[in-house]
């Protein structure tokens, strides 16, 4: 579950988006594609169509299960939604090299997945 402690703000146009100490949204309702783009830019990432596919799968998963998936459920969900070639750890590591489940969840505006350090 995301901390309600505000660490800093991300400016997106005229909006100030509150972030917790780990960079996750304090209020999940603040998410918009522009927010994901701004969060990615802070990390030096440019979101490609493949990134957006994963973000969409994550947001759908969260809408269904009310939790952000850890790596194994993420791989399974991506495989079911996008096919076996994209539903592989290697594909997710290429897109989100540091920690696919954590980074993708943050960009998707979701809480930090359980069991992710």
C-alpha cells in the first residue's frame, strides 16, 4: 500500500502531483498519461508503444484485483494480454531494466507491488 507521506511534488502542466518517498503517487486518482510521461522523463526514460502496452495491462490488472502485481503475476498477465513473446521476464527487463514490477507500477500510477523490496 502506498504511503500517504508526501515527499515531493511532480509538476505536470499546471498540476502538482504529490509523490511518496519512493516516487509513487500519493493519490492514485492523480494518474494520467501525462503523469506517466513526466515520471518516466525524470528517470531518463521515453515511453514507447511497448511501454504503454505494459502500463495498460497493469492498470487493467489493478482494476480487476485492486493490487499491483509482483513480477510473476505481471509476467503471466502480460502473456495473457499480449501473447507469449511479450509475456516473458526478458521482455519486461528490457523495457524496465531496474525492477519491472516496481518501475512499471510507479509509471502506471499504482501502489508499490507487495513483495517488492
